């Protein structure tokens, strides 16, 4: 597929100038594959032993893989031990770690365009556990994969919502950090997806710019004065990047924030961070950090709950302080200190996932839910564990019923390389596989 002449001309005329040749030549090369470790699930030494030492310069938890494996056939992928993410995007974690030096521990953070969950999982890894993340996705059909990836990552301090950016305008001055990883013309997808080349046009860039401004203006009132906006795209053209940053500064009221960076990351005219293939070890990413200097009034006030909140059921599957609340027959666990804030947010938005679904109540019985096994605070030792071979792990994840003749009867926690995968109910001569149907691996060869 040929790059359009207009596109090539733009690349030369914009900030890349003399470096444009390198970028354009590199577009003919194979895309890079990179993954990011879940620091709450696997130690760095063990992770690098398995996946190698080709570390992403700006993210110590990220590594490049020599080739793209079949992630579907790696049980560790399904256990939330790592996330497959373009390396440039991992700079978001680096930025937030830097911002945290001057911020409180109990932040409220919004990832506005969150599906499938790359930035959200990174944010969960770097934010203090006393902070709350709202991971939002406007397109309903993209919410299940976002909720699944968040559940696999195993954190409880998160609410996943399905709202239009304009719904956030009523949450005045609530968020300390807002991430807008905007839908864009996707020039950073050119190596991965030839359709992205086909779909590129100047008109589409202009449509994207208008949509990005609309999204930014809609969400702006929900950012606190002094709060931070991370505005990012996976594209190179300055209309969607620098021009929008300039617009945010002048029209919305913000100033640029500088973050310690790396030599291979280019700086744009508006002090954005540009990752360009051939020049940076990335497929292409742009991000700018801005501080809000305008005010949208006082932080929204929520009704406060009278009296203390108690658990609905007396179970205790997780380490730390959790409340166990019944939602229908599902028992959900919420971090005690965040519960009220989470409920308040859920009352104003369309929530599709929050806390951790730990069990289903059936009479006096509690059937463990898959997400309990994946939770980072799951108390190991509550259920007998069976370590699986890779082949059996794939069978379990494909929802086959395995036999566990030598294991105790009842619920078993299945692991692969010690990472929890999920539960079965062992009946001796057969077992019930409790892996969710919607998450089963299809097409096992
Ligand atoms: N942040 C995600 C990650 O790291 O995995 C990737 C986000 S992707 C670049 C942009 C997202 O914006 C998509 O999930 C898309 O569905 C969503 N989107 C599309 N149109 C939108 C709109 N008008 N308002 C808000 N989000 C939109």
C-alpha cells in the first residue's frame, strides 16, 4: 500500500523536517512487539528470565520481544502477568510517576478514552492503591474488553464506565489527572495495519481534530484547577498534536509541564513528546502534559452516607481492608477506604465494572468467581492449588473439563508458573470448569 503524496509532503513540512526520511523509510520495516510487566504479579528478574532483557528505555517494566508470539496461547497473558502494549504508550506511566512526586496519595484519575485498557493498566500499576481510577470508554461494544483487561490486571481501585465525554462535565473539578488518549488518524498504526494507510486522508485528519477538540472541551470542567491533563495520540501530524496543545493552552486555560525525558524521544514545537519509528524504538506516539490554570468552580459535592458501611456477607477472600457487597447474587469486594467514592461515581455515570467480583452466592454456598483468582490481593492458601502444564492450562482456558483424580474434592485454584488462572469444582470423576464462557480461548490448534 502506497503512502499518499499529501501525507509524505506533510511529514516533510512539519517538525520532523530533515528526519522525515528516516521515519518514512522505517515505515517499510516490520512493527515492534513489546509487553509490560504487571509488577504486582511477577518479579522483574523472573519476568526478564522468561521474556528477555531488551528493556524499553523509558519503562523498566517494558520489554521488546524478538518476534510476535501467539499471545492467545500463552497462559501468562490470560493471567494478567503482562499486557501487550506499544512501547511509546508506556511513557504515560513514566509521566505519572514523575507527577506523583508533587501530588497526594488519594488521587481521583480519569482515563477518558480507555479501551482496550493499555493506559488504564499502566495507571493502575503506578498510582498509589489509595487512588481511584475511572476508566471510561464511550463505545459500548469496546467496554467488555476494557473491563476484562482491567479485571485481569487484578486491581480493585477502579470503576469502568461507558459514558460520552460530555457526561463528565457535570463532575466539576473532580479529577486530579485526566488522560485523553484521543481517537486519531492513526499514523502510528501504519506498520501494523495497512488499512490505516488506506484510510488516511487530509479530510479525516480535520475530522479527527474537530472531534479531539470536542472531547477535550467536554471533559475539561471535570479536571481540577492545578490538575494535569495528559493529551495523547498515536499519530505524527501537528494538526492533531501541537495545534491541539496550543488550542488547549489558549482556549481552555493550561500551561505546559516538562517531564524528564530521553534522547531518542523527539520534542515538538509545543514541548510535546513524539515517538517516531526509525527515530524512537516505537510505532509512533505523541503525548503532551498540561496543567490546568483556569477554574470551573468547586469540586462536585456528593451526598455523604449516614453511619458506617458494613459488608453484606461475612467472607474474607482478600488481603487488606475490603467491604463485601451483594449485587444480586454476585459478591463484590471494594477497598474500604474507596467504597464511598466509588459508589458516588457509579451513581452519576454508567458503570460496567467496579471493584472485584469475588463470588456468586448460591444459598449458603459461595462459588468463587474467575476475577477473584486474578485479583492481586487474593489470599493464596484459601483453596487447594493445582499447578498445570502449559497444555492443560490452555485446555482449561478453552473451557475443557479436566480430570483431577489426585486433588481434593471441591473448589481448586489452577495455576500456571504459579500465576492463578481460575477455578474448577473438582467432583473426582469429572470437574466443572468455572472459566467464563466469554473469555474462553477459541481456535486451539
Ligand atoms: N487508551 C487506549 C489504550 O491505551 O488501550 C486506547 C484508546 S484509542 C487511541 C481511542 C479510544 O477512543 C477508542 O477506544 C475509541 O473507542 C474511543 N473513542 C472514539 N470516539 C470517541 C469519542 N467521540 N469520544 C471519546 N472516545 C472516543
